C-alpha cells in the first residue's frame, strides 16, 4: 500500500494533508525519516510513526450507515449512486461492501465492511439472524395478518417464510394506513414487500432498524455513517 494511502486510511487526513506531514519531517517508516508518500509499505510488517506516535493499522473496517432512499446497495453502478459513494475516500481504501441489500427505496441500518467471514455469518440462512423493520402499510393490519405472519407467509413463488413477528404500532383511519414493526429471519429479495403482498397489502415506507444485535444509531442522519464501536463489532462476531 502507498504510504499516503495508508496515512489517509488510518485517520491522518487526505493525501494533501499527508504530504504536508511528510514535508514537515513528521513521518518515519521503520525508524527512517520518509518524505515521499508514493513509497510502498507493508501495513502488517512495517512500523510507521507520525510525530513519534506509532500508527496502528487495521485490516478490517466496519461502518454503520443510515441508508437513505434513492441509493442502491452495491459497490458500484453506472447509473445510480451507491452506498459506497456515501463513504469518504479514505474509508473506501480497504474495498468495503454492503452486507446484504436494502432496496433502493428502503431506508435504515446497513452494515458496510470488508470482513467476508462476518458478512457470511450474518447472511447465512443457517444462522437465522433477526432483521427488524418499521413500515407504513396501505390498509389496516389486523389479527389475521399477524397470525399469518406467525404461521409463515407463502410467497408468490412458493417459498415458505419462517415465522415472523408482526406488531401493529398504529392506525391512521383517515388515510387507511397502518404502522408496524416486523422481524424476519431471512433476507429474500423484496421479502417484506412480498410478504405484505401475500396478505393483499402494500408497503408504502420501509426502514430497517436492527440486524442481529446491531441497532441503528438514531443520532445518525440519513446518508451519514460512523465506525462501529468495539462492543458492536464483538457482538456481531459472537454470532456463530
């Protein structure tokens, strides 16, 4: 990895800011003063210091994004803005990717990482990782719908969903809409929308609020993200 990329990834600013540190004789590699940000280093073996402080490199990155509508859950796309486009340049250096997908018009919690093992665990059907959504539904959700979700909705392609926990949280009689929370254990394409379609209702608004033990940080504005805390990372890694 280029030294200036390494410095940007580890929080020492942009390449331009890294250049200023290099010009200011603040950077050493293996105890040797370095002025050229283009040199290649091995982050796992070489020791880099900034103003005498050893820089620690992490091979994996973990971000919580509050995904907005209109952005697709992909690493790149020729037509649409992706969730990776929302990351700062230094946070893209380790090639992170979204764990699972949220539809283009769905908001909420999205984990972005380059930890393939963790992503596999979270997405594996065998792990049955819970995902909780909040939604606005066209139509009045009733006890029959709640029971149907508990029994296991059958989708139009014949797939039988696992038992899902559906909770009615409000009704707007004037608009004939319902607000709900639903917890599912799979991640099929458009699953929540297809489940409600199966009971002759339509999802008007959808937001994911949890994925396993990870909860959306409600202080994050739409389109904003932050690094996961060590506690959050350990909770995700405890899934086995």
